C-alpha cells in the first residue's frame, strides 16, 4: 500500500507577503475570542493591504473592511516594490483551483506557487 500522507508541511509563507486566514470585515469578529481579537487588532492597526478569496470566487480581491464572506486570506504586502496586489490581480487562478463541495478552492502553497511563477515570467 502506498503512503499518501504529506511528509512536509505545505508552504504558507512568502518573503513578499503574509497570508492570514480571516474575514475582511472587522464586525465579523467575536472580540471575546483571543484569535479573533488578535486579527481584529491587526485590521484596526492597518496591518493588511487587501483580502483575497480562497474559496468560492477564487482570486477575488476586496478591500479590508468590506462586508463579505469569511473565505478570505488577509494579505500584507512586504515586498520592496509593493506589487503583490497587482500581481495577484493578474494571476490566472484557474490553473490551480480544485473543487471542494462543489466550490472552487485554492491552498496557500498553491497561491505562493502561482505568485512565484507569475513574478518569474512577467517581472
């Protein structure tokens, strides 16, 4: 029998950006929960530049603070040229999307892979 277990944790960090799973809308957080307080504080401090959808409408970008579903990664652009949003807007997300319960989904390591590929080919 083949062992199909993942032997290494998937990549979820990149030098150019940080992905934090969360809702772009500040009102969606329960401030009695420690994890929610932590993200809400970062949103209030302006730590995130935009949010990108990872489930459903994959690749859709919204502003932090927009009232939307919780299926987003909050993104902080740490790059020198501040082009992460521009690159995310131009990526063809369909290349890595899989269906999960009938809806499109993408994982952080796949986002990173597509970002690196796009940056290598176009920047």
